[in-house]
């Protein structure tokens, strides 16, 4: 919702936002949402009986998609590793381009 308001303000009032930092923040928010959605998705499938649930001693923060099951935590760790891998790959690529 906030992005719609900001986008509308940019179009209507020609507000000048630093576009690089804007997309950096929205990119990180999307990455966080991917981790949250993965955890909540696995939890929903476990509640529906599609996946087994192996519970572990861990915190439970459903708002952040963190549920104390091995399957959910492993899925979130994989998504987080993928996100961090893409970020590191992009930084290395930019460093190579800058070095040329």
C-alpha cells in the first residue's frame, strides 16, 4: 500500500526520490517477504496434512513466518541462502565491471 502511495506521489507531484535507494529498500523488503511466505506456506501445508511436521525447540514468530518445525526452518534457510547468494553474485559482478 505504501508503494502505491509513493508511486502516486511521484507521478502526480513529480517528487524526486533517489531511485537507487528506493529500489534497494523495496528489493530487501521483497526478499524478507519471500522468507516469510516460505515459512508460512510450509506451515499451512503441514496444517493441511500435506507435509509431516517435525517439531524442534525453537522460537515461534508466525508474523515472520518462523514456525518451530525442521521443514519450515530448512525451507526458510534455503530461501535466505538463495537471496544472499544472488546479492553476493551481483556485488561480485559489479566489482568486476568496475575493475575493467
